[in-house]
C-alpha cells in the first residue's frame, strides 16, 4: 500500500528543508506554497526559500553560534545550507549568498525530486494526517485563523516587540548593581545607572539613531506597554525616564543616591548567562543598537546575543503547544517548523525544518521522533522554546547562552570555552547521524 504523504505548508526556508528531509527518507511529500497566487508583504518571487531581507546566513566561524548551527546542519545533510554554500558570494567569514541563484537551486532540487508533489495553493485549514506547518512569520490570515481555532487566540502572536539580550560575561559589574525596586522581593535585576548628563546624551542619540527600513508595523497597533524605546524618547526628554528607565526605588551603592535614570536587566534564562534590556524593544538598525546601547553605563562592551526588533511576526506559544521534537502536544502527527515556532532567523528556521522533516518521516515509519542532544545548537534551541516561560514568550536566535556550560576543572576564556562547546555540539550531532544511518 502506498505510504501516506506528509503535507508541508509553506516552501520557505523551513518548509523547503523539511520537504527534502522527508523525501530523502523515501516518503512522499505534498508541498503547498501559496506564492505566486497569494503573495506575502515581504516576498517578491515565486521561488522557494526566498530570503526576504539580508542575503547573509551569518558567520561561518566555529566560535559563533550560527557557525556551529550551520555546521550541524551540514552534517545532517541540509539541502538549504548545501545550496547556500554552492551559491556563496564573498563576505569575509560570513556565509552570504547570491539570493536568486540560491533560491532557484533550492526550488529546482525540490521540483526535480520524484517524491515531492508541489501544489501552488493557499492552505486555509489544518490538514488531517501527517503534516508540518511552516508558513512563516507572514502566515496568510486564513491559515492564521485556522491555527487560532487549534491553539486558542491567546497562543498565537502577530507582532514581535523584542528587547536586546546581552551576554552576562560582557556586563561591567563594577558599574551595574543588583537590586529590585524598593528592595522588594529578591534582587533579581541588574541596574545600569545614569547620571543626568549621561542620560541626556543617551536620549539625544536615541532620537538621532537610524531605524530599520523594514519597519513593517503600525505603531497604533502596538500595545502602549511595548512601544519602541525610540518612540517613547520622541515624546520628550523625560519619556524614557518616566517609563522603562524610571529610577524609582533604587539606590546606587557607589553614590548612595538614586540614579537619574536606569536601564534594568532581567535574566533571560535560568543559568543567568543571558540578560534582557527590560522595555527596550526597538526598531534601531543592528549597528545603531550596538552604538547607542553601548552608551548605557555598564554595557560599554556589551555582546549582543539577540538584537531588539519590532516587526510583524506570526508565532505560536511554543512552551505550551510544542514538544522538543517540534510535534504539537495535542496531535503527535502535526508538527510546526520555522519562524512560526518562535525561533528567530534564517538558519534557525532551516534547522527546525530539518528536524521536523526527519521526525515527520520517523513518525510515518513508526519510529520514535528524535530530540536533538542538549549540547547541540539544534537541541538547545528546541529545549529553549519548549521550556521557556510561557508568559510573555518571545522568539529566540541561536546563541551560546542557550548551550549548557561545559564541565571544566579551571576557569576558561570565552574563546576557549566556545571552541569546546562547538566541538561537543558537533560530536553529538555526528552521533545522531551515525544512529540515523544505522536504521
Ligand atoms: C520582513 C522580514 C525580514 C526578515 N529579515 C531577516 C534577516 O535579514 N535575517 C534573518 O536571519 N531573518 C530574517 N527574518 C526572519 C526569518 O528568519 C525569515 O522570515 C525566514 O524566512 C523564516 O523562515 P520560514 O520558513 O519560517 O518562513 P518563510 O521563509 O517566510 O516561508 C513561509 C512560506 O509559507 C508560505 N505561506 C504562508 N501562508 C501560507 C498558506 N496559508 N498556504 C501556503 N503557503 C503559505 C509563504 O508564502 C512562504 O513562502 C525576517 C523576517 C521578516 C518578516
């Protein structure tokens, strides 16, 4: 009897990779893509795996999280990363691609595969049978409504208002101090104190900074509670100081006085390796975030693990809805992949598509789905999005802060530790590959 096909909704970065993984395991795929009949606000072609903005898949270095993630994907036989490598353009240590040739190559490979049937149609209902929803941050409204019917409206978000996250080791602890307002509760926050001249210079630079060209949100649709910091700054010199930068109830131990303003940092993970700039969602470009936010006292050498953003982004509440195998908790044969799961970025989307594809195929074959190892970047991402605090869940990039710290008998420099973490991650993925091949 012919095997039941896996239906994949969306031939973007995640869906294209997922389709390849299923088909390479000798199972039929129905790949549904609504373009060109229905376009999204960002896509311009009918090609699969279209890069909607930058043509960079970020660094190839093994001391960068994206370098490790891409290498894991190469080991696991990713079609998308292979096409990216084949159509790379010179970009130093980054993997940047000729976007058309890259997307054309992915499209041709999928069209040529005998087990993949491509349907150019908008899907408006959740399919029965094995399926992967990979419809991306710009999921069509009709499908979004069907997802709401499945998950409940409070579990599907339409906008991202992300604050930057910095690494714990890049914070200057001589300057920041740990305290909660009025000393209530545990001292959970790190406070970056400003005096008045520092604050005024910072405010001026916030107003002067360049904002991203892809500002695809309407400020009137954002909640007052998640306005970009530069919008608050534009309301007047005291806007931020009476808002997210209010210093009330805080005393700087170095001066014994209340600072003129503060930026509060809140731990983003249990290990305390990543710290979120509270209330600093922003549309500043990435270089401007580096320039302006490094003016914050204590963050002069900040390493940004995730940049702030405000943009349209459809994503589900993964901590309540997904398992680390990318299956839904409610229906074992229904998986999600890509940006709609709450991973953020091109390579992260490819990664979740790859694992979702492998797992959809395993489920059809009656095998247990894989949970990627905790020490791999793929495993750490899945673990993060499925165990994060469901209240206020926000998308996440690949970064070293997600990986468990390696056991070490002595203090290690950052570069040395990352090298070790990268080696461990790749070793674990090699083991997964070896086990997969045994079947
Ligand atoms: C404007 C914008 C700019 C971005 N810039 C960057 C960047 O520079 N770097 C970066 O790393 N990340 C960026 N991202 C984030 C993210 O990495 C990309 O959006 C990435 O393409 C996500 O991959 P995906 O496969 O989840 O979704 P997509 O690549 O968007 O693929 C989803 C596919 O599903 C299709 N689809 C949607 N609804 C339906 C339906 N009902 N039926 C059938 N098909 C459907 C769409 O047409 C699309 O082809 C950006 C996101 C946006 C919105």
